[in-house]
């Protein structure tokens, strides 16, 4: 074991043997070949955890035994990291040892550890104050068995002793043995829920201590697809916690958001001005939201209690920055002063749809929004978003799932998914010249609505319209080659409707993807700007996870082609239906010199159930075959040639003139 009684980096990291018999089980491969059960050069032999609630403060112990089976496993196995919050936690290192040919070598020592403040979300202006106790175990070789074991003592006092722990019993790599234990006084009422068939719970009672134990062997790996919904749990895990209801959680945090008796003078004046300018409740609601969104710069300091409670209104107002808790607190105070019923509401941006099935617990949330109600209609407002446009009816609300309003006798409240809208509509007009080598004219009118308009508005305000224009042109050039701008980008913003219209006008120097300059013809291919960007999926023959395809929405493009000749057009009209999604593609001839392509994707539901995954993949394959338009135009002497071969050239007129002359001569002679 590590050197008992020695201290590293003050009192934050100490060294001592584990207690309660933890970590005493000898390593036993039970005759299995670790090299055959490895993942990226590592075989995970034992994962052991213990949550001990019997002392004055909770203690959470973890033990990992792994064998290096390949060169790729040397670095991750030798790296020993423990992440903790120094505001209320301390670390006890038990061991960091290497077993080689039956001889164990202890590597943990105070001198070996460094304390690092890494702030993994620094670029997102999120500071949590966590430290990483880090060491590199020296001289690790292929075949070595490396064991690490430590305990974190303490818990955030803001949680008032509420216990909740999710313990994964399955990783993205095979596990030979897993054990999870929880110890608590017999008079402490704990509950648990599980996912994906964990081993049976073993309960033992010794004196006044109850122990729960889950123990299993040979756990297969489980890997999530990139498009699996965050709320869906596919791996084996158990969730243990105190027996609570959601109102207990709301009561824990509600008082943190109590309005102050006195507001800062300037804030009070700003609220008075809002009330005078906007007499209607709905207008007050959206203008107060925009006021906070414009006022605050997002900056989160979640150190200690800051991860769960907002700062004082006076501090938020003076600093002009804050996180979701601060922004929601400020917005709630303003709305209430304006006569709008409002309260903060806790949500989870990743697992929100799964909260209804989860154990009520204080760490279930990662975000705070505002529930506002005007004339009996509820809106869910996110004050951390960039300033939003729209009226009370057209403004984009917070995403779907479940929320916990911080009110008395609270329960989870369903946030409906946003209504389906046409969020992007593109109209293209292509005009080709008679000479195949000449540039074509391209006009685009793009209409962005709802959250797509919010995204475009934020892009324009942060980068400037010149940069947006350049980026749009460069995006088209990736597919159509060099473009030159015939007219500057036109940007029209209807903020009440939350709708932005962009008009682009280009000359496309080489509009045809195939143009060899001879009489073999030319070919045009359009860009897939609907199916590919809208629908993505990780296709697997044995897909066993649902598929997240985004919020309900409609995206469509209409392309009109203007030809100098009569083209040979083969029309089609295809409609496709999949689980929760439809598609439409049509190519038609409008008249002798114009054709049109229409394509649309209509997403009705955000998630494809796992039992319909293969139907969705089949739908994708079908619609991808019609995700654009391609056509070939004949050429003669570098000029586009009509479908009927009827080019009207000087030679044609000469032939016509000759025929007419012969007919006239015959008429004279017959007279």
C-alpha cells in the first residue's frame, strides 16, 4: 500500500490504506486470457466501488485493476488521475502499484503527485474549481498488472446531505469483474433503480449497518452511437439515492431564488421603463427576456456552492455577467415586478426526456430556465441564449423534456416539443448561356425561420455581414467552383415574425461538372442541401439504439433552371415515408425552356425508436438517391443543343430559304 500518514499538497491529498476491507480482494483472472479480452491494449480485470454513508461525511472509494496487453495501453494505464472539488472534498490515495512476475511495486508517494487545475470548460467560460491529482506511474510494461485505489471524502454542503450516485456496471470495453457496494445506517431509507439487467441485489445487515452489493463477471462492452439520444440508457447501471420526491428537490433550491427586498436603483428604473413602454403581459415577457439576454455575458463560476445557487441580484447587476442560474434569477425577479407569473425551473439539456423515470435527486439537472405564464399560457424561456427575436407566439422556447419548477409542492412539468415549422426554405434560379463554356447566373433566396433565424442573426451580429457573405460564397464554391458576386448580399430581418431572408446573386464560372470542350455534352449536378444536412444517422445492420434526428422541422429547396434551348428532361416524382419522417423529390418540365426541381424533408418526431431503426435506414437510402438533380445537355461546336436536334443556326435558315425558293420557282413555272 501507499505510505501511510504521509501528506501531499497540504491536506487535500493524503496517503493511507483503505478501510472496511475495501480493496482486499486478490486479483483473479479465473483462467481467462487477458490478451483475448483487451480493448486498445488494456484488459480491465476488476472495477470495484464503495459508497460509505456510515460516517459523519460520505466517502466514495474506487479501485481499478488493469493489465497492459499492447503498446497502445501503456500511456492510459500509467496515467493515474483523481478529479475532486477542493472546496469540500479531499482525497486519500491507497495505492498505485505494478505487479510484474509476482512482485508488486508501489509507486504512489507524495512526490509523485501534482495538483492541476485544468478547467476543461475554460473556453466556454465555465469554471468549476475542480482539481486533478495526477501522477504518471513509472516503468509500466506490456504484461504488467496495474492497480489504482483511492477514496474521495466529502460532499457539497449545498445538497444538505442528500445522497445520489449512479454507478456504471458496464463500460465501452470488456470488464472481467465488477462490484458495487453501498453502506448506510439501517435507519436511512435508500432506494435504487436499475437499467439493462444488472446482477441481483445482495443485501446484508451487520449491527446497525446495511450493505447493498451488486457483483457480476464477464461484462460485454457497450458503445453508444453518436446519434443516440442522451436520455436513453443502454448500458448496465444502478442508481442509488435517498428516498425523495421532486418537491423535496425544489424545496432544497427554491429559497436561493427569493427576490431581494431592494433592487439596485438602475435595475429598478429599467423595470419601470419596461412597464411603461409595454402594457401587455406578453410583450413585457419577451422584452424582459431580451433585456436580460442583452445585459448578461455568460460566465459560470461553479466553485463550491456556486454550482447550485445563484449570486445576489446586486452582484449580477453590477458585474453584467452570470450563468444560467444568475440569468434565470434576474429574469424571474424582473418578470414578477412586471406582473408576470414566473419562477426558475431546473432542466437537463442531455437527459431531460428521461427524468420522469429517474430517481428524484438533487444532481439530476445541468441547466436553469424560467417558466413564465401569461393569460393561462405557459412559456419556457432561456435567458442565456443570444438575444432572440419574435413575439410571444413566435419566439423560440427552451427544448423539450421535463422541468422542475422551483415552487411549493413542485412536480415535474412537461416541456412540449416545439411545433413543426418550415425552418429553412431555399429558392434557386439557374440561367445557362448558349455557349457551354460561358458562366451561368445563379440567384438564391433563402428564408430562415424560428431557431434557424436566431442562429443566422447571431452569426451576422458576431461576424459581420461581409464575413457572412464571404462564407456563404465559399460554401457554394466548394461544390460549384469559382463564383463572382453580381450583387451584394441582401439581408432582410423581420424580427416580429423571427424570419430572415437572404438574397445572393452570383456568376458561376464553370457550372457544369463535366465539360470537356468537345461535343460529348455537359453534365450539371446540384448540391445536396436538404437530405444530407438534415438527416444523419449511424447505420448499422444490428442497430440496437434509438436515433435522434433533431427537432420537428421542415426543410425544402426549389430549383428553377432556365435553358437557352429545349432540354431533354426526364421527369420524376417520388414520395418517401419513414418512421417519423417524410421526404419528397420532384423534377419536372415547366415549359420548353424551363425545368424545376423540388425537394423537401419533413421531420415529425425527433427520435426514431430502436424497433424502427432499419426502416429509417431504408428510408434514408431511398431519399438519398433523389437528394438532388443531375442532367446532361448535348453540345455541338461548344454550343448547347436542343433535345429535338433543332438548333436554329444560319445553316438552318439557308436550308429553309432554299426550300422556299424552289417552291416559288415551281409555282411560277406552273403558271
